[in-house]
C-alpha cells in the first residue's frame, strides 16, 4: 500500500490499539498518530529508533513516522495511525 507524498495530508487511518505489539510491525507505517486518550506512547520510528513520548495529550496529532507501537509501556489509548 502506497503511503504517498509525506508533505500531503494523510490518506487513511489504522486502529493502532488493535495492532500494538512488542514484536510485530504495524500493517502500514504511519505519518502521524492521533491520540484519543492521554498517556505514554512507546514506538519504533521508521529509522529504527525506539522512543517514548511521555504524557502525549488527548486530541493531539504527533507528527511521527513509525513502524511499531509497543503494547508494553504504551498507556495512551484510542490511537489512530495516519498514513
């Protein structure tokens, strides 16, 4: 699935809550993450770096390209991956 030009708005969204895993990549890499319920988000960027966004606020979009969101240590919920 093509994710298009990364200067354009997202074309679709995936339910990250159902795809969180400590070992498996998301079905589609994201160009951003919408945070529905505040908390921490541990993820692996497209470049392979593991980072944790601490205290991500509800209603925000994190402009991060990622390929995996961990189930362990991710406390934010209602996450949508924009692609």
